C-alpha cells in the first residue's frame, strides 16, 4: 500500500507543478480581466502593506517569460531564495519517492536567521514610499 501511495505522489506532484506552471504561463496575473483567477494578498487587503510574498505570482510569471527586470521589481526576495527552494524540493522529492540522496547541504541556524532578517528588512524597505525603496514595491 505504501509503495502505491508513493507512486501516486511521485507522479501527481510533478504533474501538479507542471499544470500550475502551464496555467501561470498563459494567464497573466497582472491582467485585470484574468486577475480574478488569483487570490488577493490578505496582508495587503487588511493592512495596506506589501508582505514578503506580495508579487510572487507576478514575479514567477515574469520569470517564465524571461522578463528579469520585471521579476525583480515584483519580488526580489523570491529570486534570492528560489534556487534554495527548488534544490530543497528536489532533494525532498528524490529522497522520499526514489530513495536517491542528492548532495545534502547542511544549513546552520545562523543561515536561517540571516535569511529571516533579510526577508524582514526587505518587507520593511519595500513599504517605504521613497526612491530607491519604491523600486521594490510590486505593481498592483
């Protein structure tokens, strides 16, 4: 039974990611006619501030279309941590479903503290409405 579940998820997860990527490629989150397909940021709706993840969908859309300047404008922090997220996902995926160990990178607690501090500073700075900080405010 466990092998059957692992096989299901080993196939389902890549198909889900591929489907989401194809959907995002063809549906621009910045297009107001299609914008209702994507959820609004609850932090921005409630508090009128751009959270750490505001602009992530638009940034991924820009990356899929090789618009790197737009991707940085939407969410620069995502571009910093995206390689780490992809590597950790692939490491988890291959380890759990195929019993293949990729090279394991050991992250110290200091590393995660630095990532959190950078993320927190990015969130604060992107909400300052003066140049050069407003460069990191996502287009809404």
